[in-house]
């Protein structure tokens, strides 16, 4: 990783995160922006690979910022860094396309862990938010009969169950010994067949099918 931008209106926070990035990536170029519009211009003008984004800053546009960043630099990793309650905002932003959500209240070691994770093509959520995700999922998905669930194939059903457990694409690829691109393709097919856009919505489909006794 060679180019990062910090979109954050507090100088102290930018300084701390800059030190974290430089510690992890000695030769990285770290750009800074005090508001979203300035940050977006940097992303458009430079080959940015990592975006650290505060969601409560001048020029901010809620989750629309994720799409705007993706339009400007589709392959950049986006890590949300926010003082807003993670139990309320983390899943919202990750489902919108961010690669992770880091609370400003986290310790310095966690900052480094989050940056390393997203740069390595992993998703980052705190243990508390992962636990929150799991508790939102139904517990009776195992009751569903194979092949009866909205026409999913055996492999699609297997991947669906792992998605519902909160596993990320790369984790599923490792467990099933598949290419990351293969799992991504399966995930798109599953979501299309089920008419959903997230694992949480997928879990509700399973809950409905099981309740109906299919």
C-alpha cells in the first residue's frame, strides 16, 4: 500500500492515524483533507489505495459518500473512522460498501489491526459489532430442506449458510478452498436469486421459508 488519504476534520485524529499508517507502511504517502469535498478531489486526482473517512465532518453526505468514493476510485479500500456509536452505524456503512468501521474510542493497537485488515482485503468490525450481527440472525436456518430453497444449488446453499454466520468472502474462500473471485460470483448469484442485497436480508428469507415449513 503506497497512497492513503485521511478525510477527517480533527488535526489530532489525523496525526494519530498518519502515525499508524507510517508504522505499518514505511514508504506510504499520506494525504489529508479537512472536509469530504477536499478528500474526494484528492481521490480523483491521485491513485489512492486506502481511504480513512470520518462520517461526521463538513461536506459529509451520509452513506452517499461511499458511492462517490467508489465512483472516483472503485478499488480503494474504505475504512470508516468515527466517534458515532458503532452499534448504530457500523453495519449501515459496511452494508453500503465500506470495508470496515473503526471507533475512535478504540486503542492504538486496534487502529493498526483495522488498517491492516482492510488493506489485506478483509472486512473489519469490532467483536462487539460482529456479535450484534450474529444476534440479528435467525437460529432455525438449519431446518430448511436443501434444493427447496428458492432454487439454490448445493454449493450456493453451502455458501449462503456461511454468509449468514457472518463470514466474509475471503474467509469462505479459504474454508471451501475456492478462489476469491469464485465465491464473489456465487455471492452475486445467491443475492440475485433471493432478491436481497445483504446477509441480514438473506437470513430473513431463510427464516420465512423455515416458518412456512418448506
